[in-house]
C-alpha cells in the first residue's frame, strides 16, 4: 500500500522528565539523565528507590482536579496544537479526533480511595472521584473537549505499547477518512501501584537505567506525555502547515504467551516489525534508525536483541538502535509516544539520541545502541518499537519528509 | 481498496441470557436482572488453571470462548492466522487494582504478589483472554465511555477493512465490582439518582474479512455496512440527542442506506440488564445479529450507543449477501 495519501505529523508536544518541547529534545541529545530518588512517596519498604519523576509540573489551571496523567496529556496536546499552528477555524470540529494510549490512566484515584480506607473508612468523596475521574476514556474525552474536537475520541490502554497503538489507530482513522486531524499520543503518571508492582517483579534498577549493557540491572519507572498532531498530507498542504515526517506504516501483534514476560523466541515483536515494514512498503535494509523499547531489564533487552537480529540480521543489521529510557526512565503508556516524537525529530534533524550509561558490551545484545553520545547521520526511516504487558507489540515507522 | 467485513459468531455472558436468542427473547418479554447468576468459569474454561485470571478476565475469556465456538474458529485456525482481540471497557479490573493497592498498604509493598500486579494494567482482561485462546493478532483495549463496546467493534472492523488483519474477536465487558458500585452510588449516578442501575456482562463477536471468512468456509451472519463515532459538545446528565442523530446519520450514509428495518438502542439493553458500561454496545450488536437471523423481513439494523458521558458510536449491519 504505497499509493495511498500519506499521513503526516505536523505538530508535536512533549511533557517529559527532561522538560518540554525543543528543550526536552536537546536534553535527550545531550544525554542528560532525569533519574533520581523517588520523591512522591516513601520507598522505605520497597526493594527499589529510584524513579524518573517530572519536577514542578503545573497542570493547566482548569484541569487540576482531573489527575496528573490528564494534566500531562492536556499540556502535551496544547503544545502540539500550537506547534502545528492549527487554529480552531481551520478544522471542522466534527472531523477532529483524539486517541491516547496509557498503561494505568489515573491510578492516584485508586490510591486515594485505599489510603482513606486504611485510615479508617473509605471516603465517600474519594469513592465518588473513582466514578468521576478514574475511567480511562476521560483522558481522550478531556483532551478532545480542550481542543474543541467532536470527532472520534478514545483512550487505548494497551500498557507500554499504548502510545504506538494510539498513533496507529489515529493513522487508521485518517486513512479511512473518518477524521481530518487527529491528536494521538500517550500519557501516564508516576504511580505507587506501578512502582510497587515493578519493584516486586525485581525489575527496577538500583541506581540508573543502562539498556543493552552487560551489567544492566533493570528499568526505572517514569512518567510523562507526548501528543502528535496527525493529518493527511493534502490537508496539511492546503492549510500551509509545516510537515515534520510521514507516518509510513504500523504493525501490531500479541505474543499471547505471558502477561508480563515476552515470548522467548521474539516472535510477536518480529511480527509487529514485519507488519509495519509491509504496511510502509519497505524492506528491513531501508531502516536507518530504531528507537528500541530498551527497558534495561536483563531479559527484555536480550529478547529485543533476538527480535532485531531476526528482522535486520546479525547484530541488528548494524542499524543504530538506542533507548531514551536510559535518560527519562520508562514512561509506561507514554513511552512510545515520546519515543515517536524522538523518531520524528531524528528524521527532521538527522541526529539520533544516545543510550546513556553504556559501559560494557553484552554479547547477547550485540546492537549498535548509539552509546553515550548522540550521532549525526542521515535518518531517512525511523522505526519505533514498543512492547507491553499483555504481550502487546506495536511498531510504527516514520519516514523523512522530503516535499 | 478497503475490504468488506462480516460477523461470523457471537458469545455472551449476562444475567438474563447466555445466548443471542435468549437475549432477544428477554428483550421482548421484559425479563430483567443486573447481577450475574453465580458464574461458573469451569463451564467455558474448564480443564485449565484459571487462577491467573481475575473475574473480569474470566468473563471476557468465557464470552470469547463462546464466540469462537459459534464462529467455528478453532485453535488450529487461530494458531495459523493471527486472530486479534479488541475489548471495550470502562472500569477495567478496578476491583483487582484496588485490592492490589490495599494489600500493599496492609501487608507492605514487599509482600504483594507479582501475579496480581499483572492484572493491574487496564488491558489485563484483553491480555489474559488472548493468552487463553492463543489470539496472536493485534490486541487492543478501547475506552470510549458507555460506547466502549461498540467502539471496540468499530475499531476491529476498520482494522480488518484496512487489510492489516483478517479476523478479530471484539466486544466489551464490565463487572459490578464493589468499588464500581460504591463509586457510582457515591457520585450520585446510576439508580441512586433514579437512573439506570449498574449491571454486568461480557459480549464478544468474531469479525472477519468477507473473503477470508468465505475461504475457510465460515458462515457470515451479518455484514458491517457503516460506522461512525463522535463526541458531544458538552457531556451532561443526559444523552446529547444531536450526537445520537449525527453518528446515526453518518453510519447510514457510509452504509449507503436511507433508513433501516430495525434499530437497537442502548436503552433496550439497559431495560433488561442495567447499564453494563463497556458491554452495552456489544450486547446491542449481538441482539442485532439475532434480529437479522430470526426476522426474515429485517435486512438492515442500526445499532447506536450514545451515553451521557459524551461518547457516541453507531454501526449499521446488514443481512449477508445471498441470504433471503
């Protein structure tokens, strides 16, 4: 399918532990690390103590009661719309839509309810908030309302592959003509529940995150949001929009193997990559950059290297494959949306962000992970890979825009 | 070239019906209930360890089992073809998520079960059902408020039409967890305010590309002719009638029909099983399928779910080609 009208990215919004917008991008290229001691709750009884939290985030004034992830999403969406220069009068509100991926939505409302129960009795106010603010569709609904969009709006909670799922769904809605513009991305908030679970899995690193390193010790939970404004190329041209990159293809699959562990053969990840390549009409040799899922756990990185080798050849075909989770931690459902923005900007600026804290090569992960320093070269095709609980695999390919 | 999409099977778990025919009979007779009869997972999931699945996951796995059997989509076919799954839900496994956090508070975070943590992600039921049935295609959980179940079916139909996948099980589910019941009452929603009581159900259908369904000899029960979804201007205490009309009109336009022979509204489901949240739209689709089967003069059905939370979705179904 290469004769169809391209779906393109015309606006991006980032809310990350390394800042927002172009500042965040520069920090990623500079290899800065946002990981530090957890501040939002006491980790004394946990087996792990570091996270990548966003400091000093101020949600939009009218959104404070909606929850932290919604605040991130609204912030990122407003950035993306402004970046795209999209005025409300330029788009038919009925044909503007929203898709947002998330792992946990707004788990703080569960935590408040359980805190009140532990303190004596479940608070009726906290319980009511569970109905008013917890259901995850509200992420998309509130972003749609804020943008003035009245077209299709849905949250796609598919764990840590959710950002890519949301971008794929938005591209599908644009291709089928159900919408003219889509805000697509992901959002998740740092959460006690998530941290507790990963700590009990023994998955959290003691100090920092070093994907693909021989001595890697785990992932680091993070948070944030990214939203991309997508539209068909003709729509973008007609309104004179700047085009960043094309969403060239998407591939989705499920391991159907284990809730939290990947298929040891890498089969699901391979099928998602092949699906995205076929959708884009590309061959593995066309890919110039892979944004790896790269969580930094011993098992996940090894399985990812197996999958990349199956698709691209020995050593992942020598294609640069870095993980920005080494810098901003794992922002859960937002992670692949943030990484999608990194892929887009890599194609725009011909530079890819590094994997930091890389010290010792691992023969089981013999990839070029762009160790410790950003690299400048021509980035024509960037593949964004994401894997999540439930066996979800999602690959999205971005193509440099050369009009 | 977009492909035509049909429905080849349906399965449901609900308080008043465990088959499409009984569901429509209950709708006609006004028989109602909001609480599942004691649900026996062994009936559909027997012979294997169901412990990793929480109750919502068991309901989804059971409804999926019934839909796959109805569609004669067996394990060999599923293993050879990447069949996907799309599940609409509002609350996911909120009771399980609360219980995980509660236990971490009570006994300490160092003692909670990693197995329980796997079920705290909002897509746990979809993931567990995929593992249970070997569904290796795209796996999506779709949250679109009261329209979640219908939106999940619309999402799956579009994915198949695009050529990305040949077959998906799609539908919706929500359960009457103590936490959801209390939350709705405390928020002054549901029957506390004279509205629809919270119900529970799971309903799934098997969607397939017409060409691949025919190639494997499957019987197509209905075609998806059109769909549309959108948001209300301002969500409120009541349904936005202009949204209902807008999505219905857009779905009819896509289907290329001016009117339909039958309409199945969310209210028809509410009347017999209460507000089953994510399951509502999927139950409507199941009722629409049965109506097409049982009533020869009904050739087209409009299913529309528009809820006070501001989400709306509509699907137009038609009798399969060649049926009379």
